C-alpha cells in the first residue's frame, strides 16, 4: 500500500501528529520550512531535523505521490500537466501566466459527478476524492517546475476549478487552502485564491461561515431554471432560487464580491434575451457581483455545443454593461493545447483503454 502525502498536513496537524511521538512544536516547524520554503524532494535533505523524526516521517509518509505523465506547453506560456496518482488515476493541473502573476488551477476529484452536459471533466464519473495532500502536491509540483527553470518565479494565485466539484470534497479542500495560505509556508494570500462551485447551496453557506476568506465563483451558465436544468443536471436538485438564496447569505455574511461564471454556448444561452434575463437575476446584487463570460472550448464528445461567435459575445457583454452589471470576458489560455478542463485526461484514458 502506498504512503499518503506529507503535504496532507496543515502545520497545526503536523504539530499535533509529531508531539505524541516525542517531537516538540519547533520540530514540526523545521519540517514545514524544509517542505515549503526550501522545497526539498526527499526527507534526507532535511539536514538539521532529528534523525528519529526523519525516520518516523519516512515510515509513514511520502513527499512525492504524483508522477508527471504528460506535459503540454502552449505558445502563450500555459502549461498543462497530466499527473498519475499512486493508485494509477490521472488528474490535470494547469499553470497560467497573467499580468498579475502566475496562477495554478488544481483538481479536487478523480472524475466528476455533477454531469454538466458541456464539460469534459464529467465525461468520466467520480471514482474518488483527492486528499488534501494530493491537491497541495499539485501546487508543489508546479512550483518545483518553476524552481528548476531558475527564473525565480513563484505561484502567486490559485484557482480551485479543475476536475471535480470542490465543495463535494469540502474537508480536504479546506485543509489544502489552510496549507497553501500559511504565512510560514507558501504564503499565498486568501484574496489570491478562488474556489469555484457548481452551486452546492448548503456548502456555500458553510463556506460563508468559515474563516477561509478566499474568493468564491459560482458556475451559473444559464439565467433560468428551464435552460440551466437542460445543461446542468444539478439544477434539478438545487434550482436557481435556492442557489441565489445561498449566494445572498454569502454576500450578507462576508460582504465579499462573488463571481458568476457563464459559459457562452452558441445559440443556446448567448442571445440578447438571455443577457437581459441574467441582468434581471443579478438585480440589486450588482455592487457585489461580477459576471465572467467564458468563451466555450469545444469538446469532441459534446458536439451539440459550439463556441459563440465573437459578435454574440460582444453583444452579450454590451447588454451587461448597459444594465450596469459588472462584467468581464475571460482571457483564453492554452488555446493551442487541450484547453478544456478534463480534455487531456479523457483523451489519455481513451488511448490507454
């Protein structure tokens, strides 16, 4: 049986695990510094840590549990990694370059059960959740890739938008966030971390009550129940009214801006009437809501959907602005590689089948 990732500990959990074994708090802090500041890849490199502590860690945990299977590099600098987990499953992680820094999109589950009809991530049903260590290690693998390039670059932003529904793996996602934002480790500020959900209303409320303090994005993709149910089956269980109630709770509790994500599908949800309906749905939440319009990356298995025309995207955007709704169009990254989330993974699995 393979050993779990040592990155699965938050610093407090590492302290609590080591203390009953006779190792004081400062020992855990030493290990933490070696992992996240010095970024060693073996326990043996922790030269000032007590040998008994090293032996204990090596007995129970591994530093590396992800193996790089494939790496695609785009002309725009985007890098898509396909990692093989210790159980043989494949996951995707993406490094993106922005004017504001380097962002990494992480995966939280092996497969996805949300079943959005346009999404490559849901082509294969969820087989399991990732551990917090497996999620954190995705960031560490990318940071080590940057370290090896020798340019002094660091991961500055994280988006939890890869394969899977993060709020369906809430505990491991929360531990991951607490690990990467730890000021004695990677020190990625919570305002530089965005978690995306398909709309699990109960978890949105729990997230509002937590001390994670990161940004929240909600995948809406349609302005009414009939259309949203057609493209996102989760809407049957959590219709828009229930979702917006949870969003209102979040806005009232946190006073934090929220992003509504809206993938534009040609002749499905991209018409002017849809834009007007969306603006009406946003309503008096305008001050705390931004609509992020996302040009669709076509997926072979979902050939019923195509990318909206540039004219339709511009028209939709114009309606939002005229209705005084804050709106942006997502910049594309990795258009010359398998850009859609889950696309590289599904292609590789078909190839290996």
